[in-house]
C-alpha cells in the first residue's frame, strides 16, 4: 500500500533530480488535480492509500513533467481572474502579468458601459474573455492569427459561460470587423529571437508564433500600432503587455503613430510592462 504522503515525497524527489523548480508544489498540484481536491486538503489525507489508477496517471504525469512539459498542460487548466480556463499547446500559457493587465483595464475610467472591445492576439482567450465576464454589457471581439488558438478561445468561452463575444482568425486586422473600438487590448509576441537559447524547457512548449517578435521582439507590435490607431474610436484606449526593457521603445512607437496620454504602468515586480495610450 502506498500512502498519499509517500507518493508526494517520492514524486518530489523525482522532480528535484530532474531540475524542476518548486518540485514539491508541482507534485502537490498534480495529486490535488488527480484527486479533485485542493492542495490544503492533502494535509488531511496523508495516510490515505492511493488507488492504482491514480498512481498510473501520476507516474505518467511525473515522467512528462520531468521532461519539461508545463504543469498547466498536464492538468489541462489554469486559474485566471476567477475562472478555470483550458490550457494546452494550442496557445500561450497565461501568465500572472496578464491577469494584472485585466485589472488595470477594468479600472479605466472613461470606457462606455457598452464598450466595443478588441483582444488582439487572444491566444487562449483569457484576456478578452475575462473582460467579457467582468463586463457583460461590453461587446468583445477576440482575434488571433492561429486557428488553433481561436478554437481554444471558443472552448474557453463555453467553459466560463460568456456570450457577449465574437472571434475570428486574422493576421492583425486583416479580417477583423466590428470597429471602431473603444478599447484595443493586446498581448502580442514580444520575445526577441536573441533570447530563444535562454528560454526554459517549459516556455518552449508554447507556440513559437505566440512568443517571438523578431530580432528585438517588436516586429509584430510595429505592424500592429498604426493599424490599431486607425481602428480606435476617437478618445479610445489601447492597452498592451510587453517585455522587459521595451517600454521606452514602445512609448516612442505609440507617439509616432499619433497616440496621446501615453503611460507605461509597472507590474507587481516593478517592471515597466503595460503601455496605455489614447486616441486623440
């Protein structure tokens, strides 16, 4: 008989030997996911014998986690802004910084009650769908160049129960309808190609199309901003997520496109992460 505690300890040692950071937390998450309980519940079940089907699933998950498969892909879900979203290899794994962007957008003071919103480069849909869930009167369009990402967005829309949305497959604005928009939000590819060799095994499980933005990371953003300016309603807002050390470059691009009230807000780590600007 193998107890839950023995499974937790053994799995933790296995992941530690394979260089997985926060190995014990990873193992707790896998066991809790398999048993459909919280990590805190595990402390009350340490002496519980583990069933063989659960052990078989955990052995396979441990092997794949040790090979660098992200834990979000193993569990198939990620908790984001109060909802459980599906997460798999079709789109970027949602990051905590994007959740911060949702909060900053929801605090914008001048958006109309029935705002027309665009989430460009929506990926799994967590940004636009979270906005749609928090503001049911908004009309939210989610666009991505990847048909796989769009399919995941649609599944997540059904999963969290929002219907004030529409989606499209589009290379930036090529097939986007429904404008002009009161708000355009975007978490576009911004990782420089020069950083590719430094990325972790986990990050490299994200689609390269969602990660890399050319040599300096700004190729897609350079194409996007002039088009976004044309699609925004007068007085409309733009909100972006960018990489570290890109703030001054993006602020200059915004200014060159004609945007006003440009401000780059810091994330919780103090990194200049979120450029905001207005259409005059």
